[in-house]
């Protein structure tokens, strides 16, 4: 059953659900016309700042939120020991990697064998292959992960965004989902796939189990297959107080689970992502089609990376300890960053996972306008320069260009050298460390200056 419609949904349900391609092309055009000559106030000290010319939303798109931590030595040793192997990994990953992935999911309540697993060098090629394997139109929440929209555009696949409820991102409001499906079909569309993220990038929220259930049941009843991106599930800030429900636990025959290991287990410089397919005839067909696309792309996981990933997926003590400590560190830093955002007069949901938070600087529009900032692209440019770290605007995640929303990362706040980063990781009170306190102070000052 779909839950009662919230006040937020009543407002957003009337929003026109346009194709991602149309919105992205509008942003492309805005970036191509006149931005190379535009200048504005640089910050507190005045002056001017030049704006990079013709930087489209794809090639200049944001990286995933960085942990700001050095590579775990144990993983580096495993990777180095496999560097001498000359034979490539097969498409979809070798047996050792797929078995490790199956064991990883089994420990999280999702049982299945390695024959239902595929691996790729990162989420982008894996998601591209999944969308191509299913065909038809794609639906996804607004906002969504920065890599999702480019995949639909690359395949020339019609894709539609659906509003999320007020309490979280990553999962569409069930009523808004049904209304979008009705409109898409009335226009002759063929919706086949719903992408969701129960632990979300960019909003850093965790979807309540009842919302996940209602949205997935509504999607499956309408004939959609669900792809659940669970990249950030191991980064919960309060794991013992947060109920995380995978859609695959509720609708095992209709959900494919995707996980980029850079979320918690491996460095982002070692690209590897895994997918778990349903144990059904249709799941086997989609698995095979996905492998075909990955083969055509030449999307193979590098052998040393596969060895390190398999090791990490088995959850040895050193990896488990790093995952736990990293999540605890970023929970504290993100909470402090969230307090700074609210103190500035901006808005943000409390971060529940990941290494980031998603802020709405709309209440600061007047102060930003005085600095030449009137949309999320200009906000991205201004804050990236002001904070000295990538600060992607909401348009990267499918939000309206005119909305002053931005994803703020916490990785840069834990230290700039491996020594500082490890000190923060092991400290009982990391926020009291001079380098962390200083970084948070500069972050708070940059936001407070916008009032």
C-alpha cells in the first residue's frame, strides 16, 4: 500500500516531470553562452574571478565524496602482490572476486551464489550496461547521483526524475512515482527501470524502510525493475540506531543491487563495482545482456584491483576496522559541518551516512547575488574557489539550475597530509585536533560570510 501523501508531495506532485536530457541540454547551453567572459566578486577580499569556459556537466562532473584518508596498507600489499599477473580478468569479474562479492552480500542478508554477480571497473560502466540490458525508459529520484543522468544521455534513453519526500532523498515519493508513470505512458513512453539509492548521494540520508517498501511495491506492481545503488550502505553514521532495508530483501525477484566499493572498502583510484542479479530466469537474461555490454565496452576490472577488492569484500579485521573508524570520523565532522550550515541561515537535512551533506543556500540568495552568484553553477564555482575543494552544485544531480543547492564534502576537513588524516582517524576527539578545528573554522567562516 502506498502511504498517505505528505504535504511535500502535494506541493511537488504538480511539478512537471521533464526528461533528464532536456534539462541537461539546457544546462549545457547555459554553460556555453557567455560564461567565459563573466566575472564577479571573488570573496571577502573583493577582486575578480574568471570562470572556466565551456565546462559541460559530464567531463567536469564531480568525483564521489572523498574519504580524505590514506590507502589501507593491507590493501596496498594485496594489490602490489597481484601486479605481476599477466592474464586479464574475465568480463564480469573472475571467480575469486565474484565469490567474495556473494559472501559480502550474504553477510548482509542477501543470499545468492557468484553466478548471479557481475563486476565492472566502476559504477558508471556497470550502470550503463544495466540500463542498456533492460531497455525502455528510466525513472530516478530528484536529486540523484551525478553519474546517473549521463548514462541515460549517452544511451539516448528517455529518463524522468521523480520528487522525493521531505524526510530523505534517494527514493521517490510513491504517489509522485505513480503520477509520473501515468504521464510517461500517456505520452507514449515505455518505463522499464527505476533507479534508487536507499543510502543516498547527494543528500546523505537513509530512506525509512516503510518508504522503501511502498516505493518498490508501487514500482514492481507497475512492471518496473528496480536497481538499488547501495554504495554507501557501510558508511552509516549511527549504524546501531539506523534501520537500513535493501529493496532486494522485499522484492528479491525484481531488484538488482549495485555497489561501488569506493563507497567504503577501496580507494576511488582503484575502480571496481559489483552487481547482484535476481535468481530468476529474467535475472539470468539481464545478467547475460549486461555482460555483453561490458564486453563491448572492454570494461574489465584490472587484475590487481580485483585481488584487492576480493580481499576487502571478505571483511578482514583491518578493513572492518577502517570502515568503522572512517564512518565514525565522518559522522562527527559531518555533524559539525551541518551545524555550520544551519548557523549560516542555510538549510540541510541532517547527514546520516557518507562523507557529505546537501545544503540549500536559497535563504542566502541576496548575499550570494551580491557576489555574482545567482544559480547552482555559479554557486559551484564560487564555493569551490572559496573552500578550495570540489563543491558541486545541485544541477550536477538533476536539481534545477536556479536552485542554490550544493553538495559539501567532509573529506577535506579531516586533514591535508596522511599524518593528519591518520591522527584524525584514531583520535578520541577528532574535532579538537588543531588541523580539524581549523578546517571547520574556515568552513564555518566561508558560509557565515554569505549572510
